[in-house]
């Protein structure tokens, strides 16, 4: 199991959304209990890999959606052993659940006050720029079909940079993304892209948020157990017991519903 595979799995399965700068949160802590409204929308994205082709090869489709009350869902195919489709549902009250359909697991957490404030601040997007970290840079704005305004935000870290189109009026929902890495000649080249196939305004279909609990029995699992079953069929997995995984499990124990 490579570090890249583990990182990819983490980024779409078990990692909660990033937290804002601490100083900024001090001024918006009241957002932890604020009522948030967003322009509802649904988008389907084509996931393209440029590993073996300069033109990109489609590896699946991702669905993202947000309701007017701020509830969000992200449905992503994950090509890792048993993982299959991963569905993350996030509610405005701070509760989020990640479902790994291939192993019928779910990981549920209730955000702390700080993380809930960060989540609600992102939805409110009071400055209209959709900047979440100190490393985010606003490149400008762009209208995407059917005429929705997106903030074009770039993040750089080491040899990689990620450019994301976030819908300004829809809780900064990401509907387009370009992941680039520096190659041997020192230039950035696309590694992976999320390209919108369609963007439809209006309340998303209720089925996108349905947990299918009437027809599927999901087992509640901590992050490390999801990794063991979802990545390596519960075989030997030294990395699943590393300090990093232990910290995620400890956070899960602190914030999971009782």
C-alpha cells in the first residue's frame, strides 16, 4: 500500500473538511449556531487522470450537491480494493457521515464548535472570495454554465498546486478542479482534473442524501478500520496503526455521536 494511495483514500473518505485560520475564527465564533442559507445546486463532474495520457483518461464521475439549508453531499468512486463508491453527507448542524459502499461502513462525527464555525463560515462566504486557508490565492471569478459565479482559487504546497472553481452563492461548493505537479523540466503539468459535465440549479434529489438504511446495514467504523477493510481486505496493514491513524481514531472517539 503506497503513501499516495493512503493519501487519496484519506482525502475523500475519512478526513474532515479543513479548519480556517484560528485568528479568523475568533471573530466568527458566533457562526457555530447561525442559520445558514445557500443557493441549492447539483453538479456531476468527470474525473480525468493524466498519468498515462496527455489528453486525460476518465476514471469515473463525481456528484456534488448542496441544499438551501447548507446540507452537502459528495459521491465519489474510489478505486481502492473494496472501497467502491464513497458518499459523504454533511449537515449544517455539524454532523457528517462518510459511507463506504463497498464494505457497508459508515463513519459519523459531530464537529466541535470551532470546526462547526469554520463549516458555517464557509457556507456564509461573507467576503464572496471562498478563501479557506492562508495558502489560498484568489485568481479571479468565472461564470460557468448555466451562468453561476465561481471563485477561482489556487493553493500551492511543495511541488503541487490545486486550482478550484468554488460556487460563490452555493456554500463555495467545488465544481471544477485542476491538480498539477512540477515535472522534470520544472513546469506544472496536470495530474488530475475534475471537469463539470453539468450544473443544475435547484434543490438536489432527496435520494442523494438517503443513507439507504432500509435496504443496507451499515457498520459504524473508526477511520483505521475503514482503511483496513477498504484498502487491504483486512490483511497486514502496518500503516493503519501509525500515530497518524491513531490520532484520527482518537478524534473520532471524541466527536462521534453517543
